[in-house]
């Protein structure tokens, strides 16, 4: 009768198990780090795209409205001279208080314009030509919302166009010579135009608009740092924080103005 020898059972030693566990932890750590980096990159790109899209949309909306400033119709009995209105204390009615024009301080500016059209910036007005007066300003509970209020909207407090506004600045290009050629020889603040004895709002032929947007982005790495931005004539200092910020600028030519003063 043939006898078989006993088989020896073999396995991993303690050292081999520890090495395998260390390698597994290294691979897992690398995978987690890669995933975290991809998440931060995705969040950054998503917020950059959102700010870019919203800023461009708001600027196009305002620019289109500015191009209509001064448009006149003989069928409309106007209260205000169509165009840019620098002193809008009597032009804006209803709703909450709107801040005054630029006085050279550190706050955001206000832009008020008038033309003859069918609907204001809030979509109210119905059919038929009428006097439209739209006002843009920054307000809200946190002071970071860009509003627009139209004179056809009754007692409305206005509609929010954009949130996360750090600064909204406006300069007005004035034509200082009467030669029949519209040319913005100088850009002034609203208070400077009002205080000037040589120019007034009828000589405004262009508008410069500057916008600074921001969005909290805690996933950004690195140290907190203070930043300084220059939005047209204004220096804007922002506090430290991991925040994504984007600047927008545009210069819009006024298409409708009284030729006898240009």
C-alpha cells in the first residue's frame, strides 16, 4: 500500500502583510488626493464659468438699454429730456430708496437713463410708445445686488439682475466742443458733470461701465491675501478671503443726442 507524505501549508508572513497594507494605503491616498484635486478644479471652473456668464449677460442687458437712451418719439409727451439723467431724485418714484449719484466716495454708482419705448427694464409698460426711465444701482440686505427699476413698474422695489457685486462704477464721456462731431474728449463722474459750467448731460455721448463681481470659493488653496482692483476711477480694496473675483468693462456710445449741442 502506497503511503503519501503530509503536505505543508504555506501563507503570507507578517512582514508581507504589512508591506501590502502600506502599498494599499499609498495607492488609496493618491486616489483620494487626485479626486480632491479634480473636485477643486471642477468647482473653480464651474464658478468661473458662472461668473463670466452672469457678468456678460448683465453687461449686455445694460449696454442695450444705454444704446436706447435719448430715443424720442413725437407721440410721447415727455416729462424728462430723453438721455442720461444725472440728477434722478425726481425721475425715480416708488419702491425703496435709491442711492444718489456718484459723489466721489467709495460706494457704487447709480445709472439712470430715459427714452421713449414700450417696456421698462422690468418688462412692464404694455404696448405703445411711452416714456421709459430705468435706474440701475447696487443695494440689497448685503449691499451686493445689482438692481434695475423702471418707472412703469409702480411701487416695485426693482428686480435683481445680478448678485455678488463688489463695485459698480460709471463714467460719462462728454463732448466739450460744438462741431457736429460726437467725440468724448473727457470722461467724468456724475457729480463732476453736474458741477461743471461748460458741460451738461445733453453733451454726454458715451458711457463707461465697470463691474467687479465676487463669489466665495472655500475650496481654493493657498493663503488668504488682500487684493486691490481699479474699476474705472475707483480703487476697490477687498478683504482677505479665498474668493473668486472677475472684472467687467464696457464703453457704450450714445446713439441719440441733440445735434445742436454736439
